[in-house]
């Protein structure tokens, strides 16, 4: 009986050593954990702490400032949705800008679209690019496409310098609004995005979790409704290793030819010749595209009250 008492603290502490727990004020009172097989990289860049570890069940994991950015096992759900939701909603996208996304996964997905002629990416942190090329070749493969030009710098400054009406689509693959990505969630940034888009152009931004961040989402939606005169929509998907297991996207279009995001006009052909080096799509299809815009009632009440 006495041994029960002694075991209790052991049981609790046993889950700590050898596990990575994601603790952040962005999700107080909870922390998703993954078992660590081996730490492969740890470094401090000018902007953030960068870590890569081998997990026992999700493959390699990229962590920035203690927050999971991607795992080999579930990155497809995020990268495919953040790209194909906007690009399959317009016909013939040609010029695409990616902000953030230094791992290259978004580039990999954009390059599946054969109509695309130019892919610019502005990532603030070169260490993320280098580490991804070293440890995540199936993600960083996106950089191998000759249409890609990498700019290392702040996405906010980059967008301000873009001539008006340049892009068909802007994809904002940012980290959370604590640290270098903070401004990517603010109104002036969305204003520069709208300016950089052609009439009827589209933007898709990482827009947090309906379970955890309704207040942030409410603000983003309010700002976007003032700025984007085409349409403003929220979609979401499941990513098991993101806090709460879901992540959302803000999808907006500028005034011009109307965009109906819920009904893709540019379905992606998984057998496209551009896909060969990247493997097949694992998550996205046209049904899940349309379904992604259906919101649970508690979220609909805030995002789309009618
Ligand atoms: N693609 C990932 C996934 O699969 O979930 C998600 C996150 S991606 C690694 C987020 C990137 O945004 C980081 O590499 C970070 O350095 C970059 N970033 C943050 N703030 C930025 C800014 N102001 N301008 C450009 N890039 C920024």
C-alpha cells in the first residue's frame, strides 16, 4: 500500500523526461506532447529558437520558439489546404506570393499548378530554410522548382514594396502572432496584401483555431471585411499536431471578377506532370475543399452571423 503513494509522483514525472510538451500562453492550461527519439538540431537564429527532433510516431518535427510548425506525418493536411483552397478557387493563377513558409511545403504545393509562372517567397529566417533543406527534403523539395525566387526578409516590408495589382494569389504561411509574425495578423498588413493583389485576386492566411482563438479570428474577420470587397470566408482543417488539432484559414478576394471559394473552379489534377517529384496529394480533394467552409454553430455565430 505504501508503494502506491511512492509510485504516484513517478507516474506523473514519467511523462516528462523524453517527451516534448508544447507549452504556450496561446493555449493556456494544455500542452500536447510527443515522445522524442532524438534531438537532431538546436540553434538560435536572429529571430527565434529553432529545433528539429525525431519523434516516435510523427516522423521528424520542426519546432520554432517551442511551438510545433510541422511534422512529417501530418504536414500534408496543412500545406495542401492552405495552397489549394485559394489556387483551386480561381482559374489560371499565374503569379503567387508566399509570406513565411520557409520550410518549402507551400512552395511544393503551389508548384503542382501548371498555370503558375512565378512563385515568390519572403521568409524572415534563413535558418528555417537551411534546416528544412537539411532535415525535411520531402518538404523543401518545393525550392527545386525553377519558378521559385526566395527573398530573405520581413514579409511586411516586402509587401509594402510590391507594385499594386501584382499577384493573383498571396498565401500567408505564418507562425503564431507572438514573435516575428505578430504584424502578419494586423490590419495594415492586410491592407498591403489587398494592394498587392490584382482585382479578383485571392489571399489565404493561417488563421488559428476555432477552439482556442475565437477572439483573434473575430478581429481578423472584422478587419478583412473592411479591406476585401470581394468575399471574406473562413475555412478549417484538422492537423493532429497543432494545438486543439485544428487550424483555420482566412480566404478573401479583392473586388473584381467574383470568387466563390466554396465551389472550386480549377480542380487540381493529381496526375499532373508537375507532381511527379513531389508524390501524390495526400489530403486535399474537391469534396474536402467545399466541406472546409462548413462551420460549427458556435463559430458560425461569430464569423458569419446571418
Ligand atoms: N509550413 C508550416 C506548416 O506546415 O505548418 C508552418 C509554419 S512556417 C515554418 C512559418 C514561418 O513564418 C516561419 O518559418 C517564420 O520564420 C516565418 N515568419 C514569421 N514572421 C515572419 C515575417 N514577418 N515575415 C516573413 N516570414 C515570417
